[in-house]
């Protein structure tokens, strides 16, 4: 099926998403949405600092939802309601690395939010 006549970004009956234009030999027009190299959104699990009783919250991370890292930290604060106040820092679950940017977040990863206190590992 040629995708020339479909507007850019429209979904075809077979589930493919068009990129609009191009000739019939352009394979990228027929690439399924789940095979795109950079997904638009993905999920991560976020825990409160040193709170092993809480299973954490699954949060969706996306370019359309959060334009800055601070907005993501604000959502973590709203959803988890930590006792220490606002989320100021984000660490990997083992505390080996602090996350500074949205681009550093990985799909299906586990993170821990902290306030101004130091990181305490999950038990």
C-alpha cells in the first residue's frame, strides 16, 4: 500500500504510522510504530528515599508530557507525596549514579527520589 496519499503521522488500517510523502521504495514510511528508534513515552518505577515498604509508583516519561527535568521531579513529588517535601534529586536504585537530565532516564528502570538529604539504599 503506498502511503503517499495519507497525511503525515496518520495511522493506516494495518497499524502502520506514515511519515508522509516519499516514494514507494522508502521503507521508513511503512515502519510499524512500535519499531521506531526513539519511543515517544516509556515507563519507569520511582521510589521514595529509604522507603522499602512502599512498592513505588509507575510513572510515564515522555517528551510531550515533560519538557524539563524539573517538571518530571514535580510529578514525582505529586504522585509519591514524600515526607521530606519536594523531590530535588533522582538516583538509580542502587545509588551508583545521579540523574541530571531527561535523556539519562532509561525505559523500565527503577529510580529513587530524594530531597536535600543524602541517598539511602533500598533494603
